């Protein structure tokens, strides 16, 4: 388990502590911070986009790459 600080946002002002799966020396994979790792963004606004709308950030995979 590799807990790392992830800086997010346009000006990198949002901070999250995440468990990162380090696959190489330059990148790691985390659970998507936008949808919670399940790939479904429709749970936040089902009346607008439907119940099974894929997350825009992770493209519905539930995982994201971050640089180390």
C-alpha cells in the first residue's frame, strides 16, 4: 500500500491522500476520485444523465493514472 498525496484542480489547490498502485517509476494508478472508483457518474444526477452514465474523468473504467 503506497499512500501518496495527489494534488488536483486547475491550480492544484485540492489535495487528496490516495492509495497508488505504482506500476513504473513515472506513473501510478488510483481509483477515480470523481466517481469513487466504480466508473458510474449517473448516481450523482440520475434524473439528468440517467442511472448508468459513465464517468468523464476515467471514461467509465473506475481507474485513473497519475504522475509520480
